[in-house]
């Protein structure tokens, strides 16, 4: 279940503490804690983390849910506080970070960075974490580490299964890069890929992932397991004139049919209308590579992208599916997306399927492929081999 850590810092607490002394400051903190615990009783955790800093952990990761909790906090703090017989008004700066496949120190660092940005900008609303908030020193250190990962063998590729809804069989996997960091453990791509793209390391990482994925396809094929493999591309890849020829050579080297390889591209990537980008995608199409629009519904040009580029698959973003089937508005959006894609001959992949209810809902819409923790988490290739060899291609989670 997605979750968010929100940090809040009381504004001008040092001035209040100076004016009323330690006892007055402590009384204000105690009353703040009481209000937050009372008004956020449905949250998973409310705790004091520092002198005037509090943390709130709650279920949900979409912007609306985060903003709603922030509004409740401001409403809780809105009535004035009584300190030594004097009425005092207190506001708060708030920063939030979403719990992903990451360790808690990283989550706390991200939320702290967002809180610092909110305090600096004087925001009353919640500031959400984004990679640009990382300090320059942190980014420089991360780039230096990334440059060593390929030589040191710290990069890994995990594979998340994708199930055919009509047959309930695993028909493909998505290749996802991971960083086996010596100190921080297994790090998901979201924590380092943006830094890699800015520093020029992304191209080498992409080559590593592609080589590993195609080689793994060959190994599975020799075991009698025939799967489609999806790999994520970036803007850098689609502006590389040599990329199609590089892919053609890779497919030939491992005797992999082009149809078995899918390249996932986000709507944000296609938003530039670059002529060279269109040329590269058309050359990939001629090779036989299929293209998928990833995170559909949260980008800039959903329908326009499908019209301008020859797209074979559409991946409905997990955020749109989080509310189904209980949210009528979300259900209507997903339903219309599936119908629109099918009307133009595009295969639909539903991301973020975590429950049987979600599976049943997208199946009722005629969706083609499902991906998410209900089908399986990203795992090393050996676990995919074991799963599909013991129960050939059947999605075991669905029988549970």
C-alpha cells in the first residue's frame, strides 16, 4: 500500500521559546502534539522528531491525499494557543516524501529536503519531494558512485511479471534496474536514474540493462520459456541516431525476435515533438520493435502522443487504478482509456494491480495485460525461471 511521510516544522518557535521561556515552549509543543494526535488519529503514526518538528506517516501517495492531510494539519493548528495566559498563533511549514522501494533514512532525507524547501519559500501548503531538491554535494557524490557501479558489478536487473488477463498466464516481464549499494542496500531506479541522466551516465546504464535483458531472454528461451521483455527508454535514447542500429545488432547477436522486445516511453519524453525523436522511433518500428506509452494519464500529451507516434501498447498509470473499483470517477477514466486504446488497435496494460478486486475490474473492461504486486514483485531472473518452470507460465498469485 503506498504511504507518505510528512514532516512539519512550527514557524517562529524559537521566538516563542525565547519570549516565554523553556516551560512556555514545552507547553506549546505538548498542546501541538495533543492536537495532531487527536485530529490525525486515522494516520498510522504521529510523532515528535525534533525540537519543533513532527512527523506524520499515513496511507496514500497521490497529491490529493497529501494535500488533504496538510490541510487538516493547518486546520488543527489554526486556533490560537494559550501560553502563560497569552494567545499565540502558530503556523507550520510542511514537506512530504512518498515511501517507495527505499530505506527509511532515504525517505527521511527526502522529506527533510522538501520541508527545507517549503520553509525557504514560505509555503503554507505541503511541498512534495522532487529530485531537484537534493543538494549539489549529494548529487556530485551520487554521480561519482554511479560511474563506478558498472565496473564494480553493483547494478542488477530485476524482472516484474506481466500477466495476460484472458489466459491468466505470465506473458512478459519488465526489466527494472537496481543498484546494490554497499551501504544502503538495494536501491530502486527512481532514486538515481534522474541523476544519471543529468550526468551522462544514463546511456551506459541503459546499455547494461538492454544487454542483460536480451541475454536473459536467450537463457529463458533455452529453458523453453518464451517471454516479452519491456525496457524503459529516456529522451537521451530517442535522440541518439545510432540507437536503432545498436538495437538491431543486439537482437541479431542473441537471435531474439524484435517482437519480443518492447520499449517503454513516458508521455513526458515524447512531449518535445522533436523531429529526430520521431525518426528514431520510426526506425525502431521498422526493425519490428514495439513501443509502449508508460504512465499514461499523468503526462502532458496523452492523445496527441498516440496520434503522432506508432504506439503498440498503452500502460495505464497506477495512480489512476489506485481508486478502482470503489471510486466511480477513477473507474470511468480507466474505462474510457481502455475503450479509446482498443478503438485504435492499441494493447492496454494496467499497472499497479495489487488486489483481486482491481484484477476483476480491469478484466471486466477487457484490459489485455496486468502488472503489479498481485501478479508479482520485481525479482531476480532466477526467481522468474523457478516460478515459470514449476508452474508453467501460470500466474500463481491468482490461484491464492
